[in-house]
C-alpha cells in the first residue's frame, strides 16, 4: 500500500459515523477550559471555545493526561470529545486585541472550568474527526459568547505578562514548573506566550507539535550531557489499541520511531518510519505529531534518571484502534517509562524479549529500520575486530 500517514489516517476516519448531540442555538454550559483553532484558510482561521452543556468541573473532557491513567476506554474518550461543542469565528491570526480573542485567551489561562454562554448563528451540526487531531462534537459559527469571571493559573499568567520572553522559552518554563502539557499548549495556541510583536494564534494541530518540539529540544540539550545507560532496557505498555515497545540502547542519543498498522482497515500491514541521529531533526517527520510526542516522553524519562541513550520505539496498532490524537502516544509512553524495565546485555537479547510482545517479528522491524540495521552492523564489526 503506497500511502503516506496523513492519507492513511484520513481513510481510517472518513467512514466513521459521528452521532452528534442535539444543541439549540443558545447554549448555557461550561468550557473545561478548552479552545480550538483551525488551520483552514490560514492566516485567517476559525477560532473559538469548546463548550459542554454540563456545568461544574468539566476539566476531564479536555485533560488527556488523566484519561489513560484513569483507565478510560476509547469509547469514553470519544464520548468526552463529542460532548464538546465548537463555536467559531473567522479571525486573523494577529488580531489578538479583538474582545472575542481576549475571552479565548482568558479561558485558556483559567485554572478551572468556566461557566459560558454562547449564541450560535445556526444549530451546531456534524463533528470533527480527522487524522491525529482529537475529535470534537458539532460546530457552528458563534454570534455571541460570554464567560463568567475567570481565575487565571498564576504560572500561565506570569508568562502571559512577560512580553520579552520568547514563546518556546515560555513553554519550557511552564513545563519545568509542572504545568500540564494540555494547558500550556492551549495557551500557546491562543497567542498568550512570546515576545509581544510575535504573538499570534496558532492552529491547535500545529501548536501541539510546536510544544512537543520546544520541550523535546530543551530536554535534549540537557540529556546530551548525561552519561549513557549501562545496559539495554526494554519497556512495554499497551492501551487503546496500541502496543508500545521502547528499547533504550547504551549509546549516545539517536532516535527512531516505527509505527505498524495491522489490519486496522482491512487486511493491511503498513509501516511508517522516521529517525534522527545525534544532532537532532530539522525536517518535519512523516510520522507527523506522533514522532514528537514519543520523543518528548522518552526524553523526560532520560532527564529524570540523568542518563542518555539511543532510543527505538516500536508502536503496533491493532484492529480496535481509533485515532484520538497524539496524546495517545505521549501518555502511553509516559506510563511505559514509569515502569521498571527489563535489562539485557545485548541488542539481540532485547529484541528476543520484544519479539514475544509483538505480533510482527522483530526481524521485520530490523529489516525496515534504519538505526537497528546500523546497530547490528556496527556491533558485528566490533566483534569481528577481536578475531
């Protein structure tokens, strides 16, 4: 099957039946807080709040960090997202002093869920379900939008008012102060960070990868100064139709991610691969946001244990998989890396262990891999030198 990942994910989602909840033109509810910035028609984009008819603490509907850890199923998560109604207005990305955008910034910086009222031009219909983006419920152009008084998160507020701080530095500072990824990403998306003249709206899909990249780059600068691990380490975790094997290699930093979809659509077996060497990556990955989300999750583990390593991530995706967003990669790998690994003296032993956890053989992954193949060649050359 000759197809890129974007096309493949579109195939997975295009026939999905979305059962929309019925919403009147007037909606009195709350925002978790949540916003969505589209990328169609850029540099003018559809921006707006995501509102649920429920009131009170609705934060779980847009807190991906909590979903897998709390045992939520794919159906649970899909239903969360379908209960978020998307309001939208067409806005220029630099029009940040627009009162409407100021409200979006305010809810993005909010510490808690915010009571909200929206009046739509038409009844919200349909739903959003595409590729690696998190799905959402029906949408409509918004005529009027009001929110109750908002209490800002103090850490986000500090970066908002620092108009001399670069956006990437603000993201890293918030991350280092334990602000959840989903919260700092939303604030980044509505132009709440950065030097004043450079602030702008960033489409939600792009902002997720931008934040993963900014944090990964910051972590990698630290990790590269750490000593390498002493043995091969293998981590494994499965959920939401994914099976992850993460192999840490006692070498300097290099990274490869391999994704194989097994009979998700029909009887296909399709693999997407990308890698980088010690200097990092400059071009956009064909694995899209998953590459950067996986990279972040492994690097934060390496910083925590004060080590560096080479990294191979093998992700198998099975029949019951539903595309729900790249949080799926980030949070699954975070959980995997929090567990005790299996340790081995050789790459071959590591792969033998991984082989028992995968549906495709590790021979298949070595054959299709860049880094695994190179590692085998280099290790064999080293051994041959002694004989």
